[in-house]
């Protein structure tokens, strides 16, 4: 039986509907009203959850450390403020947590967060049913264990990691809970157009083999949703993408985030792929049963034959349609040389009832 996990009022896993997480992150731009608006827009666009991030700048980044780098790297190179200042601006007030939770409940969407330090975990714990651990903390075993001991499902992203990092983290988490969503991720927040060649969705196959009890997911930062469709085809049932109201906004995550229109397209297209995958059992599907009748051939008489006629291979030909009691062409060999017990007219289909 496939693994299932309860997320609030939802059940996720193979055979259950896909679960889409709108990572609002810092895209609220410091405005609680903007955060409310994004929650509403995410729900309307088809998201199942709105995810935020809880951190304190001093407990997630070293001001001295980033200053000593000499320059801001990767996506941070385009930031107009220092790394430390950007994290300070993006830090959520803990007072927001019950308000965001209430807003999510009001619109009918799950609320949860990534909490990046022990104090933040304690502050948000009464308000969340699950936790997301970002890729950057995959080697911080203490925070993984601390989060897992809260007794709630864990989603863990694996960007900028090797399999040894993933195994180490999963061993720590699975020693405490087996309610884990393991998410393939490429940690690149630039707007480079060639990011697709680094997403490496086939890693999901390795995850499925190495961690059979984990549910697969994708945490993605590419443009559009091609990667989402591929991940779903490879078994992912939990999808996380950044969400914004407009890609024209200023801020670290707006440019590559999904907006309400592209999010809806992603949800609709991903569901089409998901349902198209089916259960893997080859069968005549319910919507094919009428086509089965009109397109398959059955054995029909080439002339009028009376009772006692001995059937030869020239007496029957395969023609459409096939009624329920019709005989398929491959069954001809089973009735050659048999004697008819009743007459049959040209064009009529032959059945087992025509023989003794």
C-alpha cells in the first residue's frame, strides 16, 4: 500500500489529488495586507497551501560573513541592499502568524511555514500542521531533529546537495518520523533562461528507490511549469513554487515566481498529466467501452449458411462492429471444422450459440 500523509484536512500521496504549495515567502514586501491579498489570489489560482518563512536575520545570516565575501553572489548580486538588510526587511513579525493562519482558514487554504531557528519553531508551532525545511539547512542535523520531534509532517528540499547529504538528513528525520515529503530542488534564484538543464528531475527516480517510504515532491524556481509536468510524470505529488501577484514587483523572489494566471495554468496542466498517468494497469477503460464495440472486428458470415454446415476459414470474415457475444478474429481457429446447430445469414456475426 502506498504511503499517505495527512496535511491538515487533506491526505497526500499516490492516488490522492496533487498538492500545490504557493511559497509566498518574502513576496508580501513587508505588508500584512499584501500577504492577505496573496493568500486570496493563491487560493483562487488553485493552490492548496500558502507557505511563509519565519526567520530572524541574526539567526540565519552572518553580517560579517557576507561582508567578508567581498561581493554579493548569485541572485544576491542584483540586490540593492546588503544581504543582512534584505533578510532584516523580509523577517516576519511573530504577531503575523495567528493572523496569517486565520486568513488562510477564512479562504480555505492550508497555512504553514519554514522556520529557520529553534525560537521560530516554538513560536509558529501552535499554528502549523506541517513544516518545510529549506535546502540550506539540509546539513544542520540538530534543526532537522528538533523539527521532526514536533510530531508533524516534514517537507525537505534538497537543492545544492549531493546524495550523501540527502541520506544523512533523511536518516536523521526518518529515525523520528516517517511522514516525510522528499523534494527535488535546484537552488538557483537567478532569472537565467538555461536553468532547466540543471533541474535533474530524474533524481526523483533515485529518491523513490532509496527512500520508498517518502512521498516525492518538487520545490522549483524555474520559469513556467515544464518542470512541474515532468516531476508529476516521475511520481511527485507535492509541488512548491514561489507565488506573486506580479512579476514586475521589486524584490528577491518576484521575478521567477508564478503569478495568478501562470499558477492556474500550472495547476490545470499538471492535473491533466497526473490523471493521464492512471494506475498503470492496462485495461479497457470506462470511456472506451463504446469505442470497443464500434472499432473492434468480429467474425461474420460471408454467405447464408444452414444448420449442419461445417465451418471453413472462407466462411467467415473479420468486420466491425463486435457485439457483446461476438467472436474475435483470433478465435477463428477454435471453430474451424465445427457444425452449425442453427442457420446464419450473410453479414451476421457468429456466436458460440451457433454450435453444439
